[in-house]
C-alpha cells in the first residue's frame, strides 16, 4: 500500500490554452481539485509555495479553506520556503489551519529554491545573521518553528493582562496537538536528509536533487532515503517516519492524454544548475500507455523506498483534466503495482 496525492504549483497565466488565468482561478481551482481528488480516493492534496511569482504563495488561507471543504484527504505543502517565514506567526497559522482541517495538515518546509527576485526574503524583513548563509537562516527559522509546535510555554505573562491567563509561561495559540509529527523537510542532498532525521521530521524528496554521484535520480533518491532512515534510527526517535517522492506521471488512456503528453520528451533525467555552483539532477516524466508506465514505475527504486507518492499535476489544464489524470493513476496504475 502507498499513499498517493497530487502536488500543484498553482501556476496562472493568460496564455492561450490556460484554464487558470488569474490568482482567483488558481486558488479556487486548487480547492475544487482537492475536493475532486478526495472523491476519487486520493490520499493527499499538496501545494508548492513560491513568492514573487504567478503561483501559489500564501499557503495557510488555502489549506484552511480546503480543510473546511473536505473530510479525509491529507492537506499539505511541498514546500514552504523558511527563509520567508516568521516561526511564531507560522505556528499560529499552522495551528489554526490544522484545527479547521481536523488534524490533517502535512506541512513540507525547506531552505528554499532559486527565486524570482534577488534575496526576496529581505523584502519580507529577514536577513541572515552575521556569519550565516540564507540556508542557515532557513534552518534556524525551521528549528524555532518546530520548537513552538511542541506546545510548551515560553513567554512571560503580563501581570495585569486584558484577559485571564492560565498558570505558567504562555505559548502561541491556537496549538494543535500532533502537528509537530506531521512536519516534513524537503531535502535536496543526503546531508540535509540526515539533518531532517535528527530533528525528527518526515522527508520529502522531490523531482530535483543535488547531483552527488552521477547516478540516475531514482537511485540517488533511494540512497538518500536509506541515509535518512539510518540517521533516524541513530537518533532514537520513537515513531516511524514518513517519506515521499514526487513524480510526473501521465497515463495515456484517451485522445486528450495523447494530445497533451503523447510526445512528452522527458523520458530520461535531466541535468542542470540551480545556481552557479550547484549541479542538480531533474527527474524524468512518465508518459505512456498504462501497462508501460506500470513496468517503468516498478523499476523506480526511490518510489519503492517511499511510503508516499506525490504526483505533480499540470494545473493550468483545469480541474476536470487534472482530476482525470489522478483518476487514471488510481484506476489503471496503482492497483497493478500493489499500491491499492
């Protein structure tokens, strides 16, 4: 058995053929796709967060709205860039959204990725401390956020408060019990996967990873997952962690699928640079007849090592088509691989 969810970047564009032409379209269609995915039996609705871009950016209003419209599906991010976040305010927002959703949030966070603007986090009021990199700052924000999710008091109460206080130090409210165990780290390297394990958070391994060995992505990710599990065991955490990988999967079952993806050219990994010094490997797309995809996915070592698969969706093609893609995976692919 494997949990299967979708991952949307929430792009909007007024280019020809786009069904998502504004921020309103992107947000409202994200809610509708989550509702449709739950009805189809999918396990998760996840969203990417990018600032200064025509994509989804402020996740908590969206997650709360989906939580109010759905009942069973996991609702998450992959990922929130912690360079931009106030850890305490984020703990409040996350607690509120998780309570609305009935404890279904699965929040992926990370140090971030290449941005639309130079040092965009500075415009949000954040800057690395002396001797820190922006990645160090993101990890510092993440640690502070995780600490606040424990629900322990830390702030000295006013002796003459406006409203009565409970005894002792105060915490941020609302607090949602259990959310701390549902935080994930989006790791681009083996080292950050091991760091995530020491923190006791789940692991998200995306369709992009630092190229650390020259091997195919799925092998590098499988080794990353193994390193994570080894570090988790060494840390002595009591619970069993979760691990997700993301893939682009398009079963070709009708003429629409063949028109959109029948000539999909990314049938092998791609190599690129996410900055001047960092070589990265990007995952291939799986676009073929269902029986072919089943054989190809069965050979993907990272998917086999993970308990959760996030399927990236082409959200600008609209809710109906993306629900069709999700249904095809759940109906024609997942059962053949023993995931359902």
